[in-house]
C-alpha cells in the first residue's frame, strides 16, 4: 500500500474544512500568546481525527459504495485496499489521535472518546434521517471547542467561540447538501436519506441557501464581539465565496457541483482564520 493511496483513501485534502476552525478556537484561547508545540499537536490530532472519521465512513458505507458508479474507483470498492487493511488503518489513526489528545492535556484526553463516538455514529444517520448533514456539521464543528480546550482545559464561557462553532457547523452542513446532488437518485434507490432525496433539488437548494445565510449571520454577529476591521474585511471575500458556490451550481452538471464544493470552500476557512488571527493579534498588542 503506497502513501498516496492512503492519502487518497482518507481524502487528506478535506482537512482544509476542519483545520482553520479548530485553530480559530485555539487562537481565541491563546489570546495572542502561542504555544507552538500545542499548535503542532492540534494539527496532528485534527488530521488523524479526520482520517479516523473518513476511514470509518468508508468501511461502514462500502456495501452502498459498491453500487455507486461515481465511486467505482475508490480503493475499497476496487479491492486495491482490503477491508482488514482499512480496519487496521482506522485503529492506527484513532490511536494517534488519542495519543495527541493525551499529550495536549488530560481534559481533552478524557473528552476525546466523545469525538470518536460522533465519528462512528455519523455515517449511520444517512439511513435514518435526511438531516444527517446537520449532525455531520456539528461533529466537525466540535473541533472548534476542542481547539480551545487544547489550550485552556476548562469549559469555555466566551460567546465568540460558540458563534464560531455554530457558524462552522452550519457552513459544513450547507455545502454537504449540495455535495450529495450527483448521488441523489442512487441514494434514493438504496434508501439512503439526504435533504435532496427527501425534499428534491429545488427545496434542497433552498434549505442549503437558508443554512448558509444563517452561517453568514453568525459570522457577522461574531464581528461585533471581535470589534476588528481586519475581521470585517475578511467577511467580504467570505460572503462572495458563499454566494458563488450557490450561484455556480447546476444540478444537471456534476462538474459544477465539484467546482462549487472545492473552489469556494477550500478558501473560506483559511480567510476566516486569517481574519480571527489579525483581530486577536491587534487586540493583544
């Protein structure tokens, strides 16, 4: 098994959706004074938490993926990776995540099984409810709280952190709704539930629009807590990218879904993190 195969298997590039918001939690807790060893451990923990989640998702969804033409080249579907190998990798990823959590602090380590529980249960919800998008968003959004706790091991009482938590959770849920459009008929035939299968594309896109409007509302309210021109400036490209990913969607063209998913969302998190970093940094001076 080559390293590039493992990277492809866990979709390492999707970590860009998690990391900026996890680090934003750490930035708020650090208040401009950074422990770079802890930041490195946060990077490792986040990466391997995501890898664990993706691997669990692949294993649990294999019987459905085998019937999906879009996923015919996936490693487990082709047999290039065996299920036993996938399980072993999952255990290794989970162990590295747990070791990283332990090295951060005991509080994070005690809470870390909750993260794994969320990851394991998330894929099953697609068989039960169309609102699994929200659960998945919240599962990843928990990373914002984890980033804060990694620096300050006590339950946070700062409103900006929770605003980031809800904003990032809704952001992920909103674009995941769009991402499921190419699989809508396949999911419906197999009894898998998404907003698109249950409500149709027109209503599904409306709900995605609404959720991203709420996302931006949380981003905007956060600005009144941060009180920084740097943050408000960061909201300009973020608002454009959120609008763009909805504007470009053509349900009949799978390429537009891919462009919407990658070209916008790859940058939103990092722009947000830069805005928070500059805001907190200017206040720390």
